């Protein structure tokens, strides 16, 4: 059984249909990526899975339960967390306070303390800057903070929306290395990314979106080798 199963999903904003009859699945332990140009519908799909947007039709099953009508708070409590596009750290709060916000649903202080220790081991720069205002971090550090904040909720499924956007090349490689490490540590990942080459290089499977529809799917390596994908997204 798939951890996440999206069936015939459509999402509209007024008269604009952003997502059109999309179906895909994510199995436990995978990194699955959705790639496509701006406006392809990638973020709308993630926001709908997270409960922030209601679909106009179709269904979303997570761990065997339909969640398309479930409040976002309940979805997070059930082990699904999203790192939004643009990071959206909380300015005016320290790095530590931002991380604590990620664990607001867990009242077990000892568990949160142990999880924070793991986050600092994975992101040592965050520990170095734990008392610093989050807004003063570099773009790459803010991305690490956003990922750490989501991981504080101990998600079973992590949704990543454009984690490399606007980052320097040295940070881009580091972020993708971290995604692979997160997978190895047992968290399933659904990754949305414009950097198709990087995303497909680490993905078990991928789906290509164009104007709200899935037009291609396959393993990461199959899509990397696809002439259609190379021409459209890899500059080949």
C-alpha cells in the first residue's frame, strides 16, 4: 500500500484550473519528485496534500485514510509536514524559537529535546546560531532552518517545495545531500523542484507536470535519460 496516493486530483482557483486530473503515489521510504516549469501546478498539489487548499475533485489518501477534507493541523499531527517554497522562517524569533514552533503539537518535552539534538547534529550551523534572529540568516541557512523546523514534528512524510530556489551552488548541493540523508534515516520525501537534474539524480521515481497535467513518469534515472526531459528541463 502506498503511503500517499493521489487520485484524479483537480484544483481550481475560481475559473482557473491549476491541477487537472492528476494521479500519482509515493511509497514508504522513497524520494519521489514532481518537476515542471513555473505554473505547472506543483505547489498547488503540495498545498492541497497539506490541507491548505481544498481540491475541486479527486481524492488524497495518506496511510490508507482519505485526507482531502481533513484540517491541516490534523494532517501535521498524523506525521505529514511541509517545507514551503521561500522557506518562510519566522522573523523576530530566534533559530531556537523557530525550531520549537515545529514541535508545538508534541507536548513530550524529553522527546522534543532528543529530537532537537538530532536536528543540531544534522544542521550544526543552526546550533551555532541558535540565539540569532532567523531573519538574519543566509538563504541557505534559512532553508536548513525551515527543514529542521519541519523535522521537529518527526514526520513520516516530508513535503519539500523548491528547496534549492535562490540558493548559491554550494548550498544547493548541501541541501540535496541532506534530502538523501533524511531518506536514509527513514523519512519518506515528496520533492518539488525546478532543478530537474538534481531532483531526478536523487529520486527513486519522478513525474513531469505541464500545465497542471502529468505528461511523463518513471524512475529518476529513466527520466534523466529521456530525450524529452533533457530537451525541456536539462538543456540537452
